[in-house]
């Protein structure tokens, strides 16, 4: 199967490129985990470039796969690649024989299995209908599915937003494009979404360990526990609910009335918004899933380069080249990298100078990192972000989403003892771990930026920056807790209690994801799935559709087609202007004077009138007007306010002819 071959060759190319990084400080497993995002990114970007020229077809997919395969095979004939692989494989065998790090391995294996199960359960088919396994998936994955189908079946090049036809996409889309390639190559939709997602989730887990080992050299077992089960003081709400439930603890776990890393309703500690990592990022945000391992790899190489005190410029270059992959994959990761670099450059100046007086020449090393980003990444960033009004939403806002809370109390609720531990670590390690302190201060700048300025229309979206503050602050916290664990029995007990306080709320929330069908929401019933299939097989890829603004719109989500105006919540959060079009959509559905001209103006090919359109509160559908046009399809609906009728209005727009225009079926 072409899709499987493309996937495996992408991984092989990533593995080859990972071994192009010239350092003896990486282990075999580090390069394996780094290979996944690098391989997917390089393959995805190359395929996207080819698709822009020739469209996405089996020849393009096969051609890119062939180039990557030839590159990989040819490279491994060279001693440059084979020598470090042999050395690192000997190291693996040695550690396995001595059972070094067995406990840490078991922790990562358990969390990896958990992530695999959770991600596989995120979306599934049951009794002919498509379901979301978690609330955030229902809200976010409609767009991811729409983009994936638009690349595979909608010939969406150059890419546009499915929800606003004609509008250039300004969302980092390569994650969904890569799934679109797999879909086009023969995978079914769910496999195309889940397989790369699981591999990227495992890559992020593994590189979190790499990052910990490179920065502090210990505590690798603790870092993923603090990250994946992150939570603040929500455990107080959890135990309060448990005490008042009059149930056994097991029964209560199966029927928890609240989330505990995001609170609402009547709870003792309200206004907790720093949602658990798995709930907020890894499951719903596929771009973050891709950006996380790339940024962890970039910062890990930078850290190694700084530890070498400037003797290894190639590490800076490698870090810069990996960073160049970020703009179309996860723009927020690139923003965070910029903030970190802003702090690291001046704080590491003296270190790079050694015993000499710091001069500008000692900053030349940073050019190996910065110049590739300016030349390669910056143009991508500019291309992606032009055409949006999101900068109009930038504004000063003190305290992120604290509302009327005091900032200190707000963050104590949201992060528990995490920030106090950071502050203690900065004091304790200010002399002995200066580079670690510099990294932590760089993360602190990210926290300050997100607490004093809003970078998106929706202020909660600043959490996309705050999660990286949390990640890059983890090493100093883990090192501090690890040192405490060494100080005797009482210190160990206290440390364990601190760790529990940092993870109890997250453990409670994550436990829900491990209960089959704990949350199950229908995305599409059999009718919706059939609509998507018929749209793909029966209409031209570039057709434009007038539909309702429902989130789970089968035309855009499963059919991959451009709709005149889709879910406005997504458009607003991306800083896109849609109010004029919203007014025109209302006019067209009401068949106001000038409707035919509006249909021509927007190039509408099909008009959908079904229960969602008839129930829309913004207008009253005048279906009689559209009955003068041929009916392309009619889909029966159980209950509701009548069937889904699709009218072919191409006679007005003088567009292409539908491949299978027909009378009502």
C-alpha cells in the first residue's frame, strides 16, 4: 500500500537525518524519537511543495517517497552514518545487559501505552456512526478532519480555509496535510489521523526524557509524570466531591461530576483554567502534537551546544535547521523559541566568552542558529500569517484569565506548588547550574508575556504559550525534587506529597480518558457519513457550497469541500473577518432581492437545505426559491425537520459541471 510505504520511508528518512546530527551526546533512542517528527516534517513539506505544482496524486506521493528512499539508502553506505549508529547500538546493548534505567523505562512504557490508548480512543466508528471520545475532540477535530479531507479529496492547493471559501489558510496545516497524504495513499480516514498522531505523541514523550537527561542528567522518570498528569489545586475539589458523594472511591472515579484541572460550577476552588496537558493539548491540538517534539529536539541541541561553550558550531546549525521546520507545523512553538532565544543570548554571553571579557565576537556562535531561521523559517511565517486580522486582537491583559482573582492566588490554584518550586530552584542552583537557570528564566519570559499580553482573539489561547513555560521549567523543578529525594526518609515522604499535590488533579482527569466510552459524542450519523462520501465521489473538488454554520458539517468535514461560511467560532479565533459574508449568507437563504447575483459573486455551486439550515436562528430558509434548480441529491434524516436537499445552482454561477448531477434520489 502506498500510504504504508510513504509512512515507513518518511520514518527511515527521519532516522537518517537524525544521524546527520554530529554529536556523541545523543543516544540511539534519542535519535529514534527525533526521527519521527523530522521525517514527517521533511516528507510533508516536500510533498506539499510538489502538490502545489502538480496537485496531490499517487505520482507525487510516490515520487517524494522515492527521493527520500534513495537519499536514505545512499547515506547508509557512508561511514559517517554507520559509525555513530554502531557506537550507540553497542551502548544500548550494554545498558540492557546491566539493566540500567529499567525503572525509568517502565515508567515511559506505561505512559506510552496510556497515550496510545487515549489517542486511539479519541475518535471511532460504532454502529455506522462516527463518535468523538472526548469533549475537546468534538470541538477541535472537525476542523482537522476537514483540512485532511480537503487536501486528499478537495484539491486544496494553494490551501484555503474550508470554513471560508477563498480565504488563504493561516493555520499551521502540515500535520493535517500529512494525514491527507496518507488518506490519499490508501489509509482510511481514522488510520490516517491516528497513526501519525500516536507516533508523534510517543516521540514527544521520548524527547521529554532526552531533554531531561541533557539538561539535568537525572529525574527522567519524574518529568513525564509531572507533565502528563499536570494539575493545580483542583484536587481539593476532587476530594470534596468524593467526600460528599457517599460512594466508594471506585464508584466515584467512574462518575466524577467535574473536571479538576478546569473548573466551572459550584466548587470550593473556582477559576482553574490551566487544563491538564493531555486534555488541553495532546488530544485536541494536532499541531502542538507535531510542534512539541520538534521544539524539544531544537532546545536540547541548543543546550548541548551551549554546554560545549561554543566549541561545536554544528549543534547550533542543526538546532537552527530543525527550527526551520516549525512555521507551517506549529507557529506557537516558533514564537516560544524566539522568546527563549531572546533571554538565552544575553545570559549565555559570558559563558561563551569563557575567561575572556565578553565581546560581540563571542555572540557569533548564535549566528549558526539564527541565520537559518531568518532565511528559511521567517518567510514561511510571513506567508502563513499574512491575510489575517489577528494582530488587531493583540492587547494588554494582566493575569491571563485570572478575572477578579489576585495573580498569586490564581496561579497557586492553577499550578499548585510549581511556581514556588521554580523560585526555590532558581535560588538553590543560581551558581552551580547557571545554564539551567538561564533556560528557566527564558521560560519565565514566556510566562510573563502570556500573563501580560493576549496574542489571540480568545485569551485562553495563550495557554499554547504557557504549556511551553511549564515544559521548560520542568528540569529545574525535577532537579530540586530529585535532590530532596536523596536527603533521607522524611525528605522523601515530603517530596512524594509534593509530587502528589502537583499531579492529583491531573490524575483524576486523565482517569476519565481511560474509562471506555466515559464520554461519547456523535460527530456524524450514517446520513452524515453518506453525505460526505457522495460529496467526494459526486462533485468537483473545487466546488463551493452554501450550508449552515454547524461545527460538524459533513460537506466540509467529511467531504473536504469549501463552504461559503462554516463555524464562525473557528474563524473568529483565527482573526478572520466574516461578518459581511454572514450577512450575505442570511440574504441568500432568505432569497432576498439580489440572491442570484450573490450566488454568482461567491461562485456557489451547491446549496444545502436540511435540518441544520432550517433550524438556524439567524435566518428563515426560503426553500421554495431553490426548488427551481435541479436537485442533486436528497438524503433522508431520522426525525428532524425534513430531509437534506442539495440543490445544484451551477446554472447561475457558470461553474464546472458536477460529475453526477441528477434529479432527486
